[in-house]
């Protein structure tokens, strides 16, 4: 015990930590005093709410609440009106799949397919095709040729989204 340095119970040690036998009330009052001193220093060094660019103050005034509208419009260009209705979905990416029909093939037969190969499907030409959006069956339509391009005309939107095809 002769090696230990005597500690002052009222003061923190060199590391800034409070002495081990200092009361919680004394620690709290020291922390409060330090916080008040820091707040006083900040309020003395900071310009008041009415200060101008040169640092002069128009006089003491009550603090005003900061509103987001004031902050958002300061130095910013005016925003365009928010899109409504279908325009809201203009930038949404969707995976759309048109199923012309189905078939089952062996891997051996798939490997033999080449340009010009014909694959038989379970639907006839002119039968409605199934339209899937994000893997959900949402509509039925018909395949058309328009200006040498294939397209699909939606004829029926399914009442129950996600219903499986018949």
C-alpha cells in the first residue's frame, strides 16, 4: 500500500476520470458545471440570431424555431409538381413476360434446335397469350403484327391478380 499515490476524493485523477471514492452527486455537479461553462463560452462567441454578415447584431431577440420549409427553399431551385396517377410509376422497372404457350422437350432435343427450327406449343395460333408482370399472371391478350413488329394487345385484365392460367 506504500506504493499508491494519495488521491484527492474531490478532484479527478490525471486521466480525467473521477476518483474512485468520489460521490455520484459530486461527479454530477462537476459535469453540470462543465456543461454550463461550455454553453456560456459558446453563447459568448457565437453571433446572435439577428447578426449580419459583418458580425454586428441587431439586438437581443428570442430564438426562432427552424422550419424545414425555410431551410429547403433557401438557395434551391423551385421543385416541379409531384407526379400523379400513372406518372408516378414512370421510372419503375417491371419484368414483363408474354407466354405464347408451353411444351416439354428433352435436353437432347433442345441441343438440336437451330435457326429456323419449329417448336410445337400447347396453344394454337390465335389463342390468347398470358401476360405476366413480376412473375404474376395479370392479363390475357392476343399477338399482332404491326409494321413488321410483333406486339400484344391486352384483351382481359384478370380480376384476381396472381390467378394461375386455366
